[in-house]
C-alpha cells in the first residue's frame, strides 16, 4: 500500500489528482442538487466558541442547512444536549 501511494497516487505522483475544495455554502447547494440533506457534521470538533458556532449555524441555516449532528461518538451527554438545543433553536433536524 505505501508503495502504491509513493509511486502512483501520492502528491504529484503520476496518478495524483488534486482535491477540489468547496465552501460550506457550495456544499449545501451541491447536496441539495443531488436531493440530499445537508448536515453539519461533528460541530464540536471545529473547536469554535459558542458564539462563533452559533454564528456559523445561523449562516448555514440561511444557506439551506437541513440538520446538525448532535449525536457523535466522542460527545459527552452535555455536548449532545447543547447540540440538540442548538439544532432546535435553528429548526434543524438532528442526526
């Protein structure tokens, strides 16, 4: 496996294809084009302040965000509770 990446797939190797990056707003649009639900995944792992996370969720909700991941393997009970309340304040589904 390491040899395959070193020789063919790794950065700037013959078969390397750079990733295209999209903004969260572009991602929401693309997900909706494909008839999917746009979910903000594991929001606590972004390590934002409460105010900045609230701002992000507000902006993404205006862009069409459908849900917020409140239940995540590393979340504590209090984290799940806080994320559930955040989702409900913004009328988002919970994943």
